[in-house]
């Protein structure tokens, strides 16, 4: 993509992690909307301030956040894929 061009960033839910605000090279602030236990993971449905949805897989055995919780999620740069319009 050319500098300044619009595009989308694709990240698989299993590559997103909740992190302290100062941690990680890539960060997004999200608000938890809903959590659904699926057996191996809990799907945490969140949204950016713009309303854009983002799904995070919460590890099995860890207590997931409750709706309304604000989180910072991060991912390793190699896990993000930038795609054009």
C-alpha cells in the first residue's frame, strides 16, 4: 500500500492480548460488549470508540472481563495483515 492510502488491518482473535497501557508495539483501546464461553476459549466481543467491532479470544481458565470494561489490546507486528480497500 502507498503511504497515506486507506486500508484495513486484519488480526486473528487468538493473536490479540489484553495488556497494560504502556506495553506492546501496537495498541488499541476497546470496550467489552459481551462475552461468550465456547469451551476452549471465551470470545470477548469488544468495540473501538468508533464502534468498530473487535473479537478477542480469552484464554481458558482465565476470568474474562465483564461488559463495560475498558481494555487495551495489543498484538505482535507480524500478526497484523494490512489489506487495501
